[in-house]
């Protein structure tokens, strides 16, 4: 099938992603996203009056986030745009795209602004009152750290879910490190010629505002805080868990940032596009959930649902992107589909540029679009797992507009 909604070519953007406690650590993620939306819409000469719906995706609460999407769009100068706030951990972005597309499919809107923003740095310390408890003392939670390390359904960490997959499918540390080195090579291609690929969707150099958003604090030339691994360095790392396979080099790092994308009816998409001769179609979206504590496996059934909805096979995909918090994810995905793991994730992925949760999927989809456009068009698949052993996937097509 093909959704009515399209993605206007060029009507999307991402900030650089910064390793947590870096240059974006003290910026309120919702205010920062609104600041970027305002700037990027102006840069593309997008008429905000054409937007009539919005979706905010976020997974780490910020002060006053209760007001959600309408607060963000109001700060961005789009105070006529309303809509929901959605959180689905690392699958938030594709869920938001689906919500925006469904609104167009049902005739409730004609152009949806999708914004995903998270700041993993300095996550909230939450206090849950318990007036009937001993002495009235409630419970506290470190939103970020406590939930990385503990799934309340099974009591396990996210790392344990990847180790379960590695164990059951005989994925070794050496295989994981080979993928890490290949992903770094692919990311280096995005930095070539003064970040030419990234500049297709990212404003570089990027001015980091002060927390009051009135002046510039510093300037970024690209993603910040990335660690370049070497074969020798990786070989010297021990697994994080006893008797495990996954080292710190074989997994991603927490990060901060935001990304946005517009979905619109065909007429609006043509009007909002920076190049109306290019058409970006949404062909299929899928979700899945697998057995408890096997999170990396979920990308496969989610991808199969999206491919089936699109009426396409994995062999017809001209480009593949994944959210890969662990190198294990890609090895399992490639083995299940019988594809070359080294040919996935050209130009970058979350294993390298980091894990800001909500916006990861949007950046992955944006990079997928640009890879296809750069190569003259074709079909592309993005699939990414999320907390709770779930995943979402999307199939798109980049083609000439007829």
C-alpha cells in the first residue's frame, strides 16, 4: 500500500547529537526544539500557516512538559498548531510519523509537523508521594539511570536483552567489534568534504544557544563527544557483564539533541518541498513486540510488518537503516534476513552518533531519505527497537514526482 501522506523533500532537519553532559546538557529539550524549529522553518522559507497539526515525541520529562506540543509550537511561532505528545522510548519517532500520517489519511489535517526532542543529560529526579507509607515517605527515581538498568516487568537491564540475543544466536565479541569498525567507516563518509552529507539536512556550523536562548554559547562543527575506536583498542576491552560478549565499545552512548520532519498531503508536500521534483512516499509502517528480555529481536518482525504492508521484500530495499544501541542488533537483523551486515547503515547510525532516545528514529529516516536521493532514488527501510521488547519500522520510496 501507499499512505496518502508524503514527506516533503528537504522539509526535515536534525541538530548535531552531543554525548550526554556535553554542549546541550543544560538546554531545556522542549524549548531548544522550539528554538530550532523556528530557525529551520525560516531557513527553508516554509510558510507556517500551511501546517495544521503537530506531534511532539519525547521520552525524558522536562519542566512544564505537561503542556507538550502546543507549548512547543507556540514558542516556535506556530500558535495555531495543536496536537498530542507521544512517548514510546526509542521507537517514539516512527510512532509520531504514523500518528501524523494517520491524521492526514483521515482528513483531519493536511500537513503535520513531527518534532522529537530529548535530553538524556541531567535527567529528572522524580519523587512519588506515599502519604500512607511508613512515615509518609515516598519513592524516588532517577528517570534516566534507573530505567536504563531495570525493566520493571522482568528486573533485567537493557544490556541483558542484547546479551540474551548474543547468547542464543552465537554472536561473538569479535563479530560485534567488526561491525563497530565498519559503522565508523560509514559515518566517516558523512563527514567527507566538510560534512557534505550531513549538511543536506543539518545546519553546520551549529550555534548552541545559552539556556535563555538569547545569545550563542558556543559553536559545533558536527556531532560532539564521539569516541573513535580502533581494532587494537576494541580488542583490549572486556565484556561489561561477567560471561557476556558486549563491551563498552560494542554499544552506543547516551546523548542529547532534537530532530523534526513534516508529513503532508501530496499537494502540500509539493508546496513544502525544497525540491518539488523529488517525491518521498510512505509505503508501510509496522510495529512488533517479542518475548520478555529480547529487545534486539523486535526489529525483525517490525520490519516484516512494514515490508508486507508495502508489498515489498527485503531484497528490494536499496538502503537499510537501523537503530542499533548494540552491535548485536545489526548482526541479528542481518542474519534473520540473509543480508550483508556491512552494507547496512551507510553514513551513520545511533551506534556511532548516540542515543538521545526520541529523536534517533527521525534522524535515521532523514539520513535514509538523503542516501536514497543521493543515489537517484529507490526503496528504503528503517527499523528500530525500544524498551519493553518492542520496535517500529517504516518503508519509504524516493522517486521522481510525476
